[in-house]
C-alpha cells in the first residue's frame, strides 16, 4: 500500500525483477490490506468507497484485471486472507458490534462467524496447512496473538504484550512471526517495534534481528 502522488492510500503491485510498479484496480477511494491468493493470480483487498464510507472486501483477478465485490454490508469488512485452496476467505467485521472473525466462500456466500470469545479480533491469516487461523486480539488493554481452528474451536493465545500484531505463518504451518512493541514511557507510548517468531505451543519466542525496528512481517512460501 502506498500514498504516492495521492491523498488516498492505494494498493500497488511491485515487480521485484524489473522494479516496475502499477496501481491495482481503478477505485476512486482508498484500497488497503492486500493479500495474494495461494496461486498468485488474484488479490483480495479492502476498499473504502468515499461516497458510502464503509469498507468492503474485493477480489481482483490479475490476469483479466476484473474485480468483484465479495462482501456487501453496512459494517466494516477488512483484512481478508485466502484459504490454501483459494476457495474461501477469512476476514474481520464489526457487523455484530465488535470486531469478530468470519469465513465465507470467495464469492461472499455462506458467511459464518467463527470467533466467539470476549475481546476484538483483527488481522486473521489462514494457515498454509488449512487447519487453523491466526489472528490479533485486543482485550482488557492487552494485545494477543492467537490461533483457532477454522470452525472457531480451540481458541488459544500464544503471545501477549503491550502491543503485538500482524501474525504470518511459516510455510509448514507450525510457527508464526509477528511484531511486538514494548511499552517504554510513563505516558504509555511504545518503544521500538521488533519482529518475533514463536511456535504453536506458545513457547520458544525468539526475536528476529533486523538492522532497525521491524513490523508487519510476511513469510514467503517455500522457494523451489
């Protein structure tokens, strides 16, 4: 996502080999939170229509450049992630009053809420093994990284801090990476943000060393 030459942030594709970049889709408002489909042929992202004001989820076909609207609700629908087979998505929405996680077919049908506990849920990511969903959760002034099965069962928190967010799965589906910001000042403001990895037991948390602070990690698929 970039603010380049525009007042509204827009989603761009950057070609690593050529260095060329192009804007994704022709939307008059803000586009954000992009994720590729597992086969790399589609992008799911959120779009805020300036005339309506709420955010909906769209899927753009990168071959045809045709976009389709997936959600259609007066509430906010954001942060979508494809299932490994590309047939479903998970996203978060405040349609029930609080931010909860929902899954649906990739055409927006068969929407089902899967999160059930207290707190607000954000940034869901479907495991590459297809069996679990990782997410950020905020409850009682604390942030958590959690996981649950795709039907919402067996929810458990595996990391917590003043601010942790943005989980991303290892290709084997057994580790997560995320970023953490520690509280450092008396007024509650945070310090440097760093990357961490952890296994699904909630143990073996390790800081990933970067030259400066780091945030919003994205783990690549296995490279062939």
